[in-house]
């Protein structure tokens, strides 16, 4: 074979003659090989010019191309992975972070996938081998989504990145946008909810308290700030009631923040069994909307990459099937 016919794999093997062919191929697929400073992940890509500089990068995980998402579990789709962070789309009904070692969670599912104990569900993806560099990654919690809230969810894959991401949360520079379907109509098209919250002693429920109560409660009271905007309004029950679709942006990230603030504004989430009084105790004057969970979805996550200062990245998770069906029913006035 002449040099004009050589592939990237051929050039790499010439440079590292004692390396097994399969290992050299894994280096390329893992993004460790560059040509003239540009990472190339195709082992059989022709590299015609013998003067091209083929270099092997340090042994660390680079970005894994997940396309539109790798379905690694019925309720977890992997959107992005590198040596600093992982982004997944979490389905409803799954906790995000385990409370004990044997809990099934988005974090434990990703850990099993990285360890090779779980295969991707999509056949095309399952046939691809995860580069060895990823086997050493250990997902670490950064924030949480409620069990019955779906959407985009971030985990760190090393302790330094986790610290950087948590600092972004504290500084309110990590942008988190949600979509919610609420009962009622907002008196304003957009605005800000700003309240003090206090968590119940069993930590199962938030309570909106006054500023005076917050001063008395000290560190047990936390300020919660949510920006909201009306996207659409749907008349139901013959036009006597409404369901409103909201876009919400968290400035702070308290437990149940959106759910308790929406209820406090007279706009409880559809299906919310904790904060929607019509779901908890429906009566003759309040026809219950039959939806099995709080209608809340984490749609957009934007953050600064921990290893690339100044580089902001964004991911979007489309509405899951149950919320798309709810919206279709609202549009066609079937509720």
C-alpha cells in the first residue's frame, strides 16, 4: 500500500509499531488522535500527505458524539459525555440521584453504562464499543430533578468539574428552563415569583412564608426566585376553566421551587399530588384533570464547560410522550 492510500489507522500504526491494531483503533474512536491539530475519530479516513502530523493525545476521555441521544435505559437517554460532565434526558418516575446504594436512579444507570454493565437499547448504538477511557469515569451529583419531573439533567464525571458546576449553581450562572402546564390563567404574561420557602421537618413539602417568618426561621428559610412567561392558554370544561402552558427559568434552585411557587400564585401544576388542592381532594366544583404526575419538564440546560473557561454549552430535551399527549388533548379540547 502506498502512502497516498494510507488511512489514519495506518499512519498511527507506523508511528506506534508495537501497538495492537485494535488498541490503536480504540485510541482514534476515543478522540485521542489528531491530524495537524484536529481530532479525527475515523480510523479509515484517508490521510494522503506523508507530511501530515499525526499525534496521540493524553490518555483522557474527550467528547462522545451521542447524536440525538443514546437510549441507554427506557427512562434515560444520554445526550452528551466527556471527561468533565454527562448530560442525560431523564424520564418521569425515575429518581435522579440515589438515596441509598441499591436505588435505581439516572446516576446509577449512567454508572452501570460506563462500567459496561448496561448496553444501549438502540441496536446501532449497542454495536459501538464505548472507548476504554470512559470506563474510568464516575458520575457525580450536581443538582436534582424531582422523581416525576422529566427532562435534561447534568452530572459531573470528576470531582473538580463537580466543584466548578456547583459553583455555577450558587452564582446562578447555570441556566435552567422548564415547561409546565398549570391550572388557571396568569394575570400577567410574564413576571417573577420571589418568595421565602421553608421545608417541612420531614423534608417532603415546602411552605411559602412571609419575610418576617423568614427572619425568624434563620437559615431554615431560603429565598426562591423563578421567572415565568405564558406560552399558551387552553380553555377546558366548555371554556369555564383554563390550562396555561408556562416557560419558567430558575434563578435559584430550591426543592419543589416551581411547584410550590406556581401553586402559591393560584396556578397549581396539572397532576401535582402535593401542591394542587384539586388533585389532593377533588370536589364537585373542581373536575380533576386526569394526569399521572406533575406536568413539569426541564427543557433547556445551559452552562459553562468546566474545562473550557468562557465556553457555554446548551442542551434541549423535547417534551416526553405523556406531555405531548396532554398538549394534544388540550389543543383539541378533549379535556
